[in-house]
C-alpha cells in the first residue's frame, strides 16, 4: 500500500510539472472567460462592447475606445485569445501610465492591425518599440489567435500563435493597467474585435 501511495504521488507531481503554464490554478487570474468579464474593466470611449456569441465583442465606435483594467500591474504575463477581421484595428496596451488617456505614447501597444499604414508596427509588434518584418508573416485577420505577452522589468516579449515576435529591452513605462482596444481604420471604425479569453499572471 505504501509503495502504491508513493507511486501515485510521483505520477501526480509529474503530471503537474508537465501542465502548461497558462492552466487555471497556476497563478493565472481570468478577466475574460467567453462572454463573461466586462465588469472587470472600465470603459473609455464609445465602442459598443458587449457579450455576444461566447466572447466580448466590439464593432462600432466613433473614436478609439478601450476596456481598461481596474488594477495596475508591474511584472506579469497576459494570455489573450482573440478574433480579428482583416481591417480590424485593435491591440493590448500594457503598463498604461494614464488610464484616462490610453495610447502608444503612454503605454506599450501590442498591436492587432494587419492593415496598419506603417506595417513595421502591425500585428504582433510593439508600436514605436519593436518592429516586425515587412512584409509581415504575422496576420490575425479571419481567425482566432493567441497572444502571450510577458513584461518583467525592462524585458518585453510577445508570442503570437506560439511564435516569438518581440524580445526587447525598454524601460519607459514601469507599471499601470492594461487595456483592450477597438480602434478606427482610417476615419471609420475598423472590423470587429472579439476576445474570448484574457488572463493575467503577476510575476
């Protein structure tokens, strides 16, 4: 019996050590889970954020608009599952220094924008900080995608669908809330953005 107990304990430990880091219970806090979670954010702008079809969705606005977390974060990982159209202008803005005025001049913008006029800072880049190749192999349009964003001190990394696209040192913005964007494409609203899972783990 004792031998069986030791074997069972060893198997359990092995299973836990092989679990992906994002599995709930390994330090992750879920802010968006399907169509649940809007209450975890403050709204900035006039986008029509809503729960629909198993996700948090926006597809109309007259200005760049955001869902801003109520808490501030310093060192962390964010895991996000999102769907974008080919002309969607969206992104995840991290360490926002002014939660009332989100933008790439006051936070790090991990971009979701396949048709950005400056393609070097398109999807999977950090605007004005870390470029992607041009033409970019990283396209989000028309499918579900995953970001894994890590910010630890001045080290910033981005993985897009499991591929590392950004690995850079930058210390401009040390901490702050993060925000999900629905933005304009030119002078009109871009295509829809959908978030079906957003999790954060403080490091």
